[in-house]
């Protein structure tokens, strides 16, 4: 409701009911199995960009929630040291794009802070504002972190998805760019310190905004990016291709071909300056084969006119979701943050 996962309690006797209280502007609530069918309470989880996941029991009669368990975060973390907001940013067609934002309370929102903006916007998947412990590392370094809930997800219902797929896919890209510019105008980030990140179909988003608005970003991180859209969607020997027609369209039909061709990152690499870029993929990725980003990076290197770094890493033992194992994930995150922080020196 309104872009956030909420829980509404409705009495059997009718009436409008009530929302379970949330103490923050941007958050995520989810129902989980409640022990006992006769329990007077329901059980749910609560999380936000600055609040670790907590489990609550909510007494339906008393309207009161009781904390049962909370995720531990090491290193002296205290939710009280951080702030979160949920705003709307106007897109160029007037649509209001929801944005979840987090920052440390000592960070000044005066247009001087570095900003990391994350986006996805495909398949009707909603990027809910949940806790990411690795983002705390950036928040403690004075970053503002935000999620752009662009069209193509389903944060605002089915229409939000329909407005970001097939022949309306470009809304996803322009929404992200417009959110970026709005956040900078409102002081959430410095114009020359904005970083963007996305993976898979979110990597397509990164490739598109790199072509369309390269000057808006200091750096871009693209994980397993789907960037050679036309070629891949024309190859029906790839097991996933025909199923993907519902998302992107069938390029054997001219309107879809022409539209895909107009935004496909690989096909639209221009002779122009690009931001610093970190592109990561896995040799064993069955969803976005490694040669897609390899081709894209090769064309970028041949055409870009800047001296910014373009780092390409192929993990020889990883698939679409990266390396297995929690410690490998930490190493990968450290690599990404080292890339970002290096650009700010």
C-alpha cells in the first residue's frame, strides 16, 4: 500500500480496520507462521534500511506488538544513530516515483554527501526497504543510501509493472535518472559523488543509464548485467529466451525489435565520456551468459572518450547469484566498496 509492505488488521464484524504501527517512514512488514491456530496473536517481521529484522507477536485484541527476536548486528550498531525517509520524486512524465532513503544522523543533507542509489525495476519484483548490514559500512562513512522504486517493479501494483515492461520499458531507465536528479536537487547527495548499482535486469538498468545520462554518475556498478538484449532475445536456443518474451517482447516482431534496439546497452554504446565502471559476472551464469558483459565492456573500451577506470571481473567459479558462502560474499562487497571509495579520493 503506497509502495510499502504493511499489515492491516480487519475485525470479523466489519469496519476499516487498522494498520499495525510502524515507527519509521520506510519499512517492510511480512506475516510469518504463527504458532497455534487458536493463538490470540499474529506473528510478523519488521525491517527497514536502518533497522535489523525483528520478529513481533501482535495481540489482536489489545492491539499491541511484543518483540520476540531481533537480528544481531556486530560492531556496536545502534539503530538510533540512523535516519530513514520515504519520499516521492517526480518523473519527467509527472509520475511520482517512491524512493527509500537512509543516512547516519550526523550526515548533513546539504548536497555534500556521497550517494549510492540502487535500482532494479523488472519482472514485477518489488525492491522493499529492508536492512542490509553491508550498507551500514557506507552510512558510517557519510554516505546516503537510497532505493529507487522505479516502474517495472510492483511497489504500486500491477499497473506499476505494466508501465515498465515491453514497449514501455524505457520508463524504468528514465525514472532512475529522474530520481537521481531529484535527490541531488534536494541535497541528499553531491552532484559529483553519485554512484549507481544494479544487477541482472538491474544491470540492464545500469547499462541504459550509463548510455543515457553518463554525466549524472561518478561511478556505476553492474552485476551480471543483461546488456545484449536484442541478440539474446533473438536466440531461441537459449532455454530462457522464449519465456522472456512476456517481459521484453519478441524481437522477431518489428515494433519490439526496434524498441529493444533503441535501449539495448550494447547496441547504444556511444563515443562519449562514461563514469568509472565496475562490471562483474560469473563464468557459470546460466541466466546472463558471461559473454554479454564481455562484449559490452569491449565496446565501451573501444568507444569511450574518458580516462575513468572500467574494471571487468569474471569470477571463474560463480553463477548468476555470485559465489556461494557468506565469507566470499563479504570479499565481493569489500571489492565493490573499495572501487567506490577509490573514486572519492
